[in-house]
């Protein structure tokens, strides 16, 4: 059984791709290139838990 079925996960979404004037909540720095730790956590989770 995969993780999606086990926990009834229907989708995974990132709401902020990069940091902006509203805050530092993105997966990337404000330059839209530099990857933050959250980027790698999100990427690794998706790779190890395919839907």
C-alpha cells in the first residue's frame, strides 16, 4: 500500500514557490533560483512517495 492510499492523500501542493514581499515562505529564495531547505524536503518527499 502506498502512502497516498494509506493516509487518503489526494494531492500535495506548494503555495509559495519563492519568497516575496509578503514573507519568506517560499521553496526558493527571492531571486527565484536559490533553493532553500524546504525545496529539498518537498522534492525528496515527492520522489520517495509517488502518487
